[in-house]
């Protein structure tokens, strides 16, 4: 377990976050989903360790979505929520935004709509089009999570962390055990929020925004990503002016442990 200070709180507009690091610069991570569940306890190191090398230079904040979503809420509206938070809580500007997975889908809208609120933006493990198997996995995950069946929900996710069936089975079992230590949010709208988030993912389409993205954007993805294909990421990158595409060979949905992750990210955000 990490031995530095971890702060848990919510933004002024009700977006829950986990914050760590001591740097003067600000890095915001739009976290994955669906489900307003941040990686606490034993899950924290698993999902956050890729950012640990940046802790001296950056204060890093992992962000979920706000609670009390209304039916039909979209990823575009979630981008607006993040913009409102930056305007209110960060004096209208942060240094780096990294959208991972579900957060990367939201970041596609954010990059086009709010270029004045960031210096660098990265889309990691996300394109505009999710695979059928990825959509079905998230549908089941959202349904189980909305019913607070943590074991079933989290154990299903083992397939996204490895292409090896043996490792998938071991990861599924590990996630099942760890799920008992996960504390789901207790607010009344949690169950409905999870399902609304899934529907927002299902109907996500930011393709009309791509030509409007003017700042250079780094796109990072594994060639064996469970949710997004190499073809879809190339199509998206071709439509985004000044995009920089990094495709990691033999890598899945989680890139934080890839040997080139730190180097490529640091090169982009510090040049």
C-alpha cells in the first residue's frame, strides 16, 4: 500500500475525487466507468500507480461523475460538469487532463469545447466507438453494480486486464475477493446513476467534435484493448488535427504498467 497522503472529497459541484501528490502543477484524471466508484483501498495502487512517477511535479486528482444524474444525461453534459468544476475550483485552468476509458470518451467532447481550460490533454484507452463485447460487458457490470452485487460486477472485469485466459481467471478471482472491501457510495441515486452512465456510454458520439479540436492531443491505446479497436482509434486520430497516436503492442485496456507509458506521457506534457 502507498504511504503518502490520499485526500477524498467532492468538488464544489458535487464531483467525488481522490487526490494525491505534492506538485505545484495540476493533473486531472477523468476516471473510467460506468459507476461512480473511485479506486479506494487495495484497488487504489492497481489503478493509480501509473501516475505515481508524476507526484513530485503534479498534484493528481482522480475524478468520477457527479451524483443525481437525470435520465438522458450525456457524456457531453459530463464534460460541461468538469468544465464548471475547473472554472470554480481551479481558477479556470489546469495543466494536464487525462481521460481514461469512459473518462476518455468524455474528454473527446471536453477537448473541443473547452480548450481554454487546459494546457495538455490525453485520451487513453478510448475512441468514439466501443466494441460490441465491451458494450455488453459494461451493460452487465452496470446492472450488477446498480443491484449492489459487487462480487459479480468486479469479477467480470478480469477479462480487460490481460489477453491470457489463465491471467484473466486469476484476475477475476482476485477482483471477486477484493470487491468485498469496496465500499459503494450510499447516496440514494447511486443505482440509477450507474444505469444512466451506461446509457450515456451506449449513445456516446463525439465525432462531430473532432475537427474542432485545435490543440495537440495525445491518444494512447493498446492494440488488444477489449473495448476499442486499432481501426477505430486510427479513424479518430485521422479526424483530430495535430493528434499524436501511440499504439502499444500486446497491451490491453490498462496502460499504466507499460514500459513506455511514463516516457511517452512525460514527453508530451513537458515539451
